[in-house]
């Protein structure tokens, strides 16, 4: 069973966490297909048929991205809007995601404590990611939850990053 990891980071050259996650994925080419949307579509014009074929060729799908304004980067939103079509992803004949395992890997700039009911942002990351879970439910995918790297802006020590890279792979291998 191979997993498609759809990576959407508009500034990958500046990334620490997402780049490290990619490096870890590259160690397992038989398990993971790395698909960087901003690299494949620098003009942001998505080849819908190609994307649908790529999804169909994989058993599991992981959406990897940094949290931007409490959401995903714009190209991932566009991907969801354009690829998850009626008749393919949902509707009476749309069965392409039915029971397909789907998960999220997200990097977050601030601490986990900030994403608590009594924290700075008053909502948990699970609550912020709820629209994705609802989308996956709507297309009958099997949502496997998320993994996150918190405090990417302030606590990205080499030891912490390495430990998290192992946790990331473990999460992906067990969805």
C-alpha cells in the first residue's frame, strides 16, 4: 500500500519542518509518493485529470502543509475545489475516495498551548482542521486524524526536529 503525500508549501525554500519531513519521506520511496503542488504547478493551473489519476493510484492520501491564517495554503484550497469533483469524489457516482484513508500533517508556527480553549487563539488545532475532516467525511474518505509540529517559528531545535521526523514517519506508516 503506497501513500501519496500532497505537499503544499508556497515558500519551501524557507521551510525547516516541511523540508525535513520531505527528506524523511525520501528514505522510503517504496512507501511514499512525494507530490509538491507548488513545484508541479508554479503557475497554479492544476491538471485535474492528472491529479485524479494520481489519487486513484494510491491507497492512502496525506495532505502536508503549514498552517496559514488558520487554514491551508491557497493552492491546496484550489486543489480541493478543482479536483474533488461531483461524479468523481462525491455524488451518486463519485466513489474515488470511498474508504480511502486520508490524513493531515501540518506545521504550526506557535505553541500547542496557544491552540487551547484558554490559549491565545481559543481553539484547538483539531477544531481549526474540522473543515478538512468534514470534507473527508463528505467524500466518504476514512479520516485518520492529523500530526502536527507546533512552535515551528520558536522551538525548531535540531534534536526536536529529528525526533519529530521519526514521529511523522511513524504516523504515516500507521494510517
